[in-house]
């Protein structure tokens, strides 16, 4: 009989991210893995603050990047234990190799991949929809419409994962991840799984001969997954008296629909929060109504499949594809009201409430003084030679610095600068943060080392993942050793202190290394001002407590 531990928590006010984290703790998880990325970061941060997670020694340290996190979580699953791996939507691009193949290997212990999408690109390069990755990999997808479902879906997701021996994609969006709601937690916390090796000793060995069989097995599971969706407690059919329109609403879009129908919707509604799509439920709706409206956050994922399932020449299928709903950006209750043909009584414009202010560096940030020196040195070379990366330092693209010319994806500064140098753009300069360097910049630097590329790499070392809350950098105290280990000439590894009184020293060092006809690395090193302030406050608090 399963050992259960009584939990005195009943109802909590949680972010959607926190609901996922608490759900994992209560569902007998053994490990959380991930890389910080808004809007997913708070999942692991919540676990790191949890006394129960500390008491149980649940793994809760950050990984170097999303790929290593995904693979470590898969390793925990291999050992029979439950794990959650967290990331934002573009992080799934980094983890895609491991994620897609994990559906073919299958899992042993339950494995949930919690991905937070960012419609409207509040803090991201794009607004891609992670549901397509789940469909591409043939994995089940869960998409909560509120914080309670986010919590419940973790329990359900682990059971589903272990039943079908597949990873489960849990797709959050910004408004679910970063808004709070009441969550009823379970009284009985599940005991962690025991270590247990896979029954099939070659399950995780994807040699072609084995992978072909595993892939065939994955395909045979698909009808069962569709049946699970048709019978899912999270997918529901709500009948309505007015059959002129049928509505399909997924995830948070269902909440926006309900806000416009406080007394219930007069049209039939299918609420979707589990995929593959529940075919029988959708066919019932399509057969009953005159036309269909699809409301979903993100890409027209449901809408496209619906057009493939049914003959939409017979009945209009409306949504993002035909312009009934805007093709880009987040949904909101007003957009849904317009799609329903309802009048909007109050339209709020953000600029009417809060004056729009572009983001800027924190006062005293070392990046400010770095870019002032870099701009002075680069002035004689002209514009268009500085490739940057993902992080606080990307703000130098804005006035008054206007210092950088690229920001594409994690690590691209190094490799784009290399490619530009290969093309003859000399000098070519790359700027990357310490955490981004360990995430994805190291391999690009190794390419440059092999060819002694004529470029200069600046690794801005503030000992933190500054953009997502100041988590510890994996490279703290190690950057010069890593760079030396990759083979960079020690004579061209320079360390500077980006503060005003060191301006002339920085200008001199930057000038020398940018003029050097080979590969050089400069490390401007200064602690992030935000982590410094927090550290000093904690030290004062600890001192006062003695």
C-alpha cells in the first residue's frame, strides 16, 4: 500500500507557475530541471524556496541550458523517478533534439515538460506556439485554463506519462503563468517513486534498428491518446440553445469566453485543455452548428487541424486564419467579445493609464560603462560591427547607446561575429553575458579557436542570470579558466573592471584587442547591481539577527 504523508495545506493563492511547482511536490516528484526564462522561471524558484522540497532533497538546481535540463530530467525518468523540466517557448528549440527523441525512447518514471509560451513577445524574440512541438513529437499536451487546472494537470500528467510511457508537454501561457488564483491542494502527498530501471534494457538506445521499432510503437499509441482526450476531465462539451455558432476555446481563451458570458454561453462550446484533439467531441460540435469559431492563445493550432478534419467549405471555420481573431498577439476579453459580435463598452488603452517608458539599464550597472568605452573605441571603425546576445546588455540597442547590431538567439553573437569575420568584416566584435556564454556560447568560441578567427569576444561577467531575476551563473569564477581550456591564447585574455574611473583603461584594452589580428577575449567583470543590493541586505539582516 502506497505510503502517504499528510499535508496540512488546503487552499493557496498561487501563480500558475507556482501551481505547477506545488503540483509536482505533491505528486511525488524527485527532480526539477530547467533554465531561467520568462515566463517559466517562477516554477523552479518556488521549489527552491519550499521547505518541503528542501526536506525531501528534491533536485531543484538550475541547469546550464534547456537541452542539458531536458536530458537530465530524462535520466531521472530512466531511473524510474518523476521529473519536471521547465523552460520558455524558445528554450524548447534548444531542447528539441532531446524532447523529440524522448517520445521515441519513451519514459520510465513520469516526465512532464513544462513550457511557458509568451504571446505578444513581452520578453521574447518570437511568440511561437509550443503545441506544435507536442504534435510533431506525438506526445500528449496539457494546457490549463486556470491555476487550479495547472496544479491538477501535474498529478494527471504524471499518471498519463507513466500509463503510456511517454513525456507529457504542459503548455502554459504568460497570463496563466504570471497571474494568481486560488488552488485547492491535495491532503495526501504521494510518495516518491523507488529507483527502478526500465524493463527493456535497450529502450533508450536509439540505434536505427531499435528506433524504428520504438517509433512504430509510438504511432500505435496515438488512437489511445485521442481516446484519452475524448474522455479527459479537462476537455468538456457544453451544450447551447443557439446552434447558429459553435465555439472551440482552448486554455485561457476559455476564461475569456466565460467573461463575456457571465450567465453561460448560448452557443455550444467545446473546451479543450488536452491534446491530441478530442475528435469525437469536435465532430459532434461540427455536425450540430452552422459555423465554428476557434478561440486559442497562440498560433491557429486547433483551427488548422479542424480544417483538415472536416470539410470547411460546407461550414465556415473562423478564427485567426480568416481574421476574425487577430493573427498575432495575446487574446483578451475584448478581442473575444468582438469575435462574438458583441459591443465593447470599455476599451482600455495602456497609454491612457501608464506612460510608456522603454526599458533601461539599472542605475550603476556595469554594462553602462562597458558600452561607453566600447562605443568610443568603435567610433573610428564605423557602425554595424557589434554582434550581441540575449540578456540585459541587449538594451544597448536602444538610445542613447545604439551600440549593437544583432540579437537573434542564445549564443548567436559569437558565431555571427565569426561568420562576419570570415566574410571579411574586420574588426568583428561579439558581446555575450556570462550565463549566455555557458548556455550556448562556448561551442561557438571553440569554432573560433580552431580557426584563430580575427574577432574580439567580450564576455560580460556579472555573476548572474540578470535578465530573469539574478540566478547564479554557471560560469561564476570560472570564465577565464573555461576560455583558456578552449585554447584561447592567454596573452589575449584580458579582464577589466567596468566602472567610471577605469574608463581609460578599458578604452586602451579594447583598442589593443580589437586591433589584434586574431582571436581575443575580454572579460569586463563586475557584480550585477541588483544581486549586490540583495546580498548586502541579507548580510545586514543576518548580522542584526546575531
